[in-house]
C-alpha cells in the first residue's frame, strides 16, 4: 500500500518540474538543464527534500538559484495540492547520477584491461 506522503512527494515533484519549466525558465537566462530526480516528504508533511541534477558545472550556484525561487515553488504546491499547510522546501544536489557514471566508467576500464 502506498503511503500518502509518497503520493504527495510525487505530486510535488511534478509541480516543481512544471514550475521550473514554465515560470523560472522565463526569469533566468542561464538556467541550463535541471532535472528534479526525487522528492522526499516527512511523515508530518512539514518538510520536502527536493533532489536535483544539473549539467551545469557550478552545482552550488544552481542550488542558490533554486532557493531564490523557493517561495514560488511553495506557492505552486499550495495552489495545486489540497493540504492544510504547504511543506517547507529544501533543495539538495543528487550526486547519484555522477556516482553511477563513475562506476560504469570503472567497470568499462576493468573490462578493457581483461581483454
């Protein structure tokens, strides 16, 4: 059985992704490619940890830009999800894609060395 917090997290992920494309993209010239990979919501649904990846070299600058629009994202969530209180949003860089690429690279290197 799927918990309510999981369903809310998935909806928040969709809303933030849409808002990023439709509203933030218009205001930021050097936005680059940002992908929302996962959202984790606490059981009380007071906090939402939003994980993102980007192709930009400066991950910290991207995180600062996302934090700059935190209010916009929270407002969008509050309008589209019927909740008593919209959760506080925290952005975190998701390094799992880079980690997976690094492991893949090492496995390919080992495979080539065995031949």
